[in-house]
């Protein structure tokens, strides 16, 4: 296998423990799939070549399900909220992005909320702080 990146994580793939989706051709480490290493080791070449990733699997239409409720009348669209924006194709955030967002939020809370309150308490004339000598 060439120098591909795993579609499930940002790391490069090695030659032995990876699968390629039959539908989208994305490559995954076995550890990034829901397949155990034991199950992977007993998979036949045909099973490996017919494997479908979770992203493609959830896009597939569901089969016949007799437990699905059937509507007897058309839906009254007056009470249905219509989606205006299309969904983003990727909702992935790296750990560094999450850390930076949290850091910014904490910085904003401190500078806008906590810091003024601390300054107010420090500058109160009736508040006498003990002096250390």
C-alpha cells in the first residue's frame, strides 16, 4: 500500500493492518474500524475487499422494516420546521482545535467576568487585607 493517510485518524497507514472501503475507497487502520484484530486476521481476502466503512454504511438506505410506523395521511407542512442551511460535510475538530477553543473561552471569562470582580474586591476601601512583615 502506498503512503496513504487513514480516513479515521491523521496517521499514515502501514502495509499490513488496514482496510479499504469498497464504496468510497478510503483507507483505514484496523484499529480505527470496529473490527477487532482477531476478526481481521481471520477475514478472507474476499471479505476484506467487500468491506464497507461506517460512513458509507450509514448512507445506505435501510432495508424493509415492518416495525416502521406508517403515516395514514400526508404531513401538514404548516407545523414542520424546514432546514434552511445545508449541513457541513465535516464536523471534525482536532484535539488542538478543542484546546484552543477552551483556552479562548477561559481567557474571555477571566478577562470579562472574573478579573473586574477581583479588581473591585482589591480596591474596596473598607476591605483591609492583613499585611505580612
